[in-house]
């Protein structure tokens, strides 16, 4: 009993130091409930409440633990703090891994830990305000946005090319805002008024991570005086015979133009020294409002083009940039036609054009073909649309020359592109008379074949009749000697094989005697049957011989 | 808080129905883009393979980057998820090749072409992402989301597996101080990754 008591007190004494501070720490636990973690770019901001204001001598410290590890690491910059706020920047953290934080309140050498819910820093991070640089023209403003965070940002290390921006722009003098969304880092706002002050604010977003940032500060800039020469307008690219044709509109005469191009991907992740527009070699100082350049001038990809006018003394600002994808806009080559003619129709085969170099891709695309044909003598064109590459155009006149040309269209609504017309094919329909002759000849051959078939069938039927249903007329010699009935009986019974043989033999030998007495019919039958049996017996030896030979054969087999 | 999952369910249902409707009209557009996508992806694969053979001295430094397993089984039922992942992968790979510390063991011309190609891939994939997944759509939706009180907002935790994979590649490059060998290894790894997604792009033909 005493030993038990002693053991119990020992246990109590051992446990007490653990229990008491917990009880004491319970009060401390309650003194800070919510730890809020805010992450903006690379800055972690920790905030917590202290419910019990009297506990001013409490200091707080933070530790963090990476997921999968067991040790707690001291968080630099957040040790022994008296206030309720603490900043630290993402130390060598992996922002895509979960971390756990714990906060400790220390008061007079007693402390206890409170763990914050684990979180993944990247998921909690918010996008900070981006930096903006503006440049003004007369009717446009060029914006250059730097991605949020520092250059060596850990949080957005993988997102450099994923940022998209939105901005709100308004005139300083009046109200009324315009919002422009989903733009790249380098963007130009067109159709503004000259000599007006515009203000704007920009925010960044990461659409693929469903994050939107906060607006940055407001920037204002004034547009310049209106330029003497306006920029070219309505720029379009089309394809003609293995080269691109760039066309634009311009109101004034006596100006020369130049064209520049840019890789489209540079807009995703522009670094100033590589974001450079390049001169288009075939289009320097052209006098017409169009410019032709060959297809191999740059590799396949997506590009931007812009045009500028100049009259010697003054130059205009750059026109609006157009986006141009060499894959999508220039791929359709005109199809190749093969036409065969009959007297009143044309059989048309549409083939893929021969492409130099790359794989023949046209058969992959869903295409609609437009076929135009007309009689050589008239101008009336007829147009048909087909999706198949093999079809017949009926109801044409015989012995006329028809001209056929075709082009391909994509079945897309968005990229409504078509190829140029292919070469015109001239084909003459066959004469109608000729077809009539062919018709007669055809009918003739058909009828002959029918007759031949009938003849063959007849012969066959005869054979069949002969074999299976032979006629029952005996030869004329036998007719003389026999009355019909008994002979018929005899002959009919020839259906039984072995016995048939017997009967015939027997009957022939007794021919003369039968006529005399009818009575002897039965007898002679019996006789014949008996004889058959006899002959059967007779031939037993033969049979047995044959049997043995059979057996022998079987043995060999 | 209890209404959140209900709201999510309702939203998902609505998205699904709208998505079905849109999918019908989008498919015509996207048939053509899928063809372009396949061609561009194939070209990128060839670009990444086009170089001198892998230098033997770099074999020592080779590291396993652990491509996330789910992409190895590309017979996934959710083609939409694969498309999203492909889009993200294209952007991440583009980001890596845009780092200007790339010293040319690989010609400047090839580097530019691969950047063009990856940009095109991302562009085509973005156009054909379905309702709610397209970048433009998301920007609009986020704007609408912002107006709602914070409790009503639908959370969208992003899929971090792919990001972790690219983070490993990025850290490897930084650790090795962008050495030539490191770049060679990374080039081979990205080619491997792109190959799996190319198989997916080939499957899109059946759509």
C-alpha cells in the first residue's frame, strides 16, 4: 500500500511540471487565436491577434517545418517579436510544397507552441502590382509592363510567360473609364485624342492559376501634338502564288513606306534587348500601298507586322500591328483537277497539290471545294460546292468544250481562308451519236447473251431430263416380240439393281417360252428369282474371292 | 460555408451543360487547329532532337526529374485536363527556353525556332480550351468573381504536379549554373515530356 502510494506520488510529481504549464499555457493559447498568413509576391506577412492586452511582456517566435520532415526550423526575421506582425521573404522555400508554421508565445520562461494550418505558399500567394512604363504618341500610348515581383522572384519563377494584364484608362479631364483586358506586357492603345492627358492603372493576373493581382499606382501621360502624316491603316495579308502580299490604305500620295516585322512570342516574355522590330527587306521605301515578299523570308510561325509612311521630311507613327500566322493564313494551295468526260457529264477528281518539302498536309484539313465551270463559247459560269474529291457533274451538252477551275476553302468560320484558283482545265464532252451507237451495240450484245443463255439452259435441261427422267420407249426390235404389259412390268422392276441384272439375263434366255403360256408367268418369275439366287450362290465363290481381294486390299490399306 | 459545395456543384453542372453546347460549335474551329497543333508539336520534337549527339561527359550529371506519372498514361478519360496540362507545359517549357543565360551548344537559330514553336503550341491550345478554361474566359470570370464577397468565391486550387516537375528542372539549371551539360540534360528532358504530350495531340485526331 505504501509502495503504491509512493509510486503514485512519484508519478504525480513527474507529471506535474508538464501539466501545470499546459494549464498556464492554456491561457496563452487563448491569447492569440488567428494567425493570418498573407503572401504578396515573395513577401510573407504574418499577423495575429492578441486577445489579452495585459500580456505585454509576451514575445512571439515562429518556426516552420517542410512537409515530409520532422524538424522545425527557426524562421529568420520572426524571432522574439513584441508586436503582432512579422514579415519575411521566401527563404529557400520550395513554394510548391506544403509548409507548416508554428507560433510560440514566451512569457517569463514559459512557452507553448500553436500550430498554424499547413498551406502551400504558391496557392496562397497573391500577385502584387506591376511596374509600368509609358510612351506617348499623338493618337496612341505605348505601355511597357514589367512582371510583378523582383527579377529573381522565387514565387513567380515559372510564371514569367504566363502573366496577363488588365488596365483601366480614363481621360484626366472627364469621367468615363475604359477597361482593357488580357493584354501582354507590351501593348499599344490606339484611337486616342492628341494633346490629352490620360491616366491608367494596371493589374497583373495569372489566368492558368486563377490568380488576380491588385492594381498598381496610377500613371498619367499626355499625348503629343498631332503628327503631319497619319499612320497607314487597314493592313491585310494575303497569299498569291507562293508569296505574301501585304496591302494597306493610305490617304496621301507621294509617300514611301517601310514595313517591319516581329516574332509574336517576344510579347509573352519580353526582355528589352531582344524585343526588336526588324526591317522587311523587300519592302523598304516602297511607293505603292502594297508590298510582296516571298514565303521563305522567315520560318514558319506567328508574326506581327507594322507599316510606316514617310515623305522625306516627316515620318508617321507606326500603324496598328497585325498578327499573322504563316501556318493558318497561307497554307491553302490550289487543288489539282483531273477531268474525264462522257457525252453528257464530267467526272471530276480533285487531288492534293504537290507541296515542296513538307509533308502533304492538305488531306488532313476539312476542306470544301468550289468548282466553277462554263462552256468555252459562253460566259455563263456555274458554281458548285463539294466536300468529296470525286464526283460527277451531270446534264451537260455533248460535243462541247467546257472549262473547269477549282479552289479550296476551309470549313472554318473563324479562319475563312481560301486558296487561289487552280489552273483551268479544258475538256470536251463526247458526242451524243456515238453514245447512241454504243447503246445499240450494248443492247445487241445483251440480247445475244440472253439468247445464248437460254440455249445453254435448254441443253442442260435436256441432259437432266435424259439422265433423271428418261423416256420409257423401248427399242423397236423388242417391241415386235413383246406385249406391252408384261414387258413393262419386267422393265419397271429394273429399279432394283442386283436383281435387275438377274432378271434381264434370265428373261432373255426364256423369251421364247413366255409367250406360250400366261400361267407360267409366275413360275418364270420364280424361276428367275430362283435363278437369281442360284446365280447368287454361284457367284458366292466369286464374291468370296472378291471379298478376299477386298480384305487383302483392306489389309494393305 | 455549407452552401459552398452546393454552389460548386451547381456551377460545375452549369459549366458542364454549357460546355457540351459549346463543344459542338467549337469542334469545327478546333478540328483545323488540332491539325496545326499536331504539326507544330511534331516540328518542335524534331527541333529538340536536332543536335549533336549527347556529350558523354554529361552523362555523369544526369538526374531523374520524375515526370508526373499521370501523363505517362495518356489514355486518360478527361481530354480537357490533358489539354490544360499541355497548355501549361508549353508555357513552362517556353519559359525555360526564354532564359537568356542559354549558351549555345545549340545554335541560336534553333533556340529561336523552338521558342516560336512553343508559343504557337500554347496559342493553338488556348484557342481550343473549352468554356471556362480559355485564358480570355478565365480573365472575365475572375472579374466577375472579384465582385462577389470572398465567401462566395469558388476556390480553384491549381494542379501543382506539373509545376513541381518544372521547378525541379529550373532548380537543376540554377544549381549547375546554367552549364552546357545542364542545358543538354534539360533539352533531353523537355523533349521526353513533349513526346508524351505529342501522343495526346495525335489522339485528338479521333475527336
